[in-house]
């Protein structure tokens, strides 16, 4: 696990809320506190679209699994955060997709079974005008090694450096 203070929060927030930098991540949980707290759990409810015509834009955002991608909720979160006042706080938990997790395992020669990985997480926390990114992983069974944790930490560092948002 790594915890990284973001030195340029404005640039990071632009990548998070305006650009497509994080769009492939799945949404696990979002809480934004302004004058009230807003919460998004990231769980997709397909029954919302049942029996109705779905627009092409809506169809593009319908996920294959249970969780929605960041690109689908990004405009809503942006509308909550934007304004002349900064939020009091926010906590956003994003999760690497199953496909991206499989690619990470393959690219790094890890023998970890993808079925044993509950998730690889990116925790974004803003509080007291400090923005922090923390990595995390959750496995379905105990593993004695830390190869997946170390690989995920390196991948996130590479991603943040490549996007120039540290």
C-alpha cells in the first residue's frame, strides 16, 4: 500500500472530473460533502432501463457487470463539486476492472488467480485542503506473498507519473 499526497490538486482534479484519465476505473464508492453529503455506491441497477428506449449515450454507459465505470458518474460528481466553494471533503474509491487486473497479472508474470482477487483499489481522499491517493488490494483468500500488492503499487505510481498528476 502506498499513500501519496498530491502536490498539484488542481491538475489532479481536472484529470479526475473533466478529462477521461480515470474513466476505465469502476466506481466502488463516492461520498462528497458540501452543504450536505452525497453518496454514490457504484452498483448498477439494470431495472432502471427496462421497458424504455435507451439512448445511444445511455447504452454506451451500461456496464457489463455489477459496477458502473467512472465515466458514467463523473459528470454527476463534477456537478456536485464544481462551484465557487470547495467541498468540505470527498472520498472516492475506484477499482481496477477485471480485464485490467488480468492484463496487470499477465504483463507482470504473476501466477495469482484473478478469481482470488476481489479488487485493486484506488482511494482518493480530500480533507482539510489535502488530497491523498492511497492504493489497496483485497484478496478472497490469504496469500503469504505481497507480489500483487507491490505490482499494483508500482502500476499506480507509473500511472500517476505518466499522467503527470502526482
